[in-house]
């Protein structure tokens, strides 16, 4: 069955988390996939799922407007757990399809559809889904680690990402260079890193901080940052 096939790009997708739709449509979609040998879990929202596998699953979201995609993405971000996202809707509202894809859907289907149509969309989206899901997972993981910083520590880290020099940071934040150095040490301690490059890497991966090109610092946009953490494959191999 398609749901149990193996892919050279991603692990076999065999679980579907179906989100949204009315009771009747949800029952019809659940029956379609269950009959085809898929594991499917329906719910009103992503927050309702108690356990979501790290691999081998896809979120299928029934949308009525583009905001539904953003809502599911926010729910995933809160949990720090991203799944590939495919959308579907009744009828062929081209504007809704375009908005759904622009909002982050990796593929779109018009209900009613069959398993062959779903398989086709999944095939076309797999490479892009892996890249985006890994990037989102890295961003969410980095953001969670940065939450341990105080407001002032975040300001120092942001200045470090922009300027690099302790003297420049001290001037910008009206601090002494010694105080900046103390903040740098506290930041590394809170983040559990041994080098300031690792702290900067987390900042860039979170996409909350942007470097200053005049200061020679790397930019977040259109860059791939190799991980300074030994053995960290998930966060280190990000395709932007």
C-alpha cells in the first residue's frame, strides 16, 4: 500500500493527522484512509492530539480560509513539533488554494479526492516538506532554548549578533566592556554552550536576530549555518 511504501528522501509516511472539517466530512475522510490501510487520527485542532510521532506522519488540514493554515502552524510551533502540512477543501476555490500554499501548505487537494490523488500530492511535496520541516524544527528548538534568557541578556545577544565587538556593544547599550563580558558569560551558561559561536548560531537559527553586514557578522537570510555542536545533525543541516 502507498502508506507503507519506503521513500529514499523521507521515512515512509503512514500516519495522517486530519484537522478540521465538519463531522460528516471528517467521517468520510477517515473511512477513505482507514480502508486504504493508513493510520488516521481526526480532530478539530492540532492541540487535541496527545501524541504525535517525530517521523512518518503528515498533517492534513481541511481549510475554509488561509487563516486555518497559520493557526495549525502556530499550534505546531507552541508544541515545538512540526509535521509536513497538506491542505484540502471543498470545491475549486483557486484563491483559497493559492493562499493556502502561500501560507505554508506543501500541497493542496480538492475534496472529494481519492488515495491516488493524495499519493501524487505527497510524492511531489516530499523533498520540499523535508527541507521546510527540518528548518522549522530547528527554529522552534533554538527559540525554546533562548526563552531562558532575560530581557537584558537578549539585548546583549542581539547586539552581539549585530556588532560582534564588546566595545561596540558597550557603546550601543551604555554598558562597560566588562559588564558586556559578564553578560556574555551568563548567556552561554543559560544556553548550556561553551563558546559564543554556539550562542550566536542559536540566535540565527531562531530567526529572531539579524547580523550587521558592516560588522562582518553572518546574515540570517539566504544562508546555511553549519552546527557548531558536535554530532548535532538535526539542527546543523538547515536548507533555507
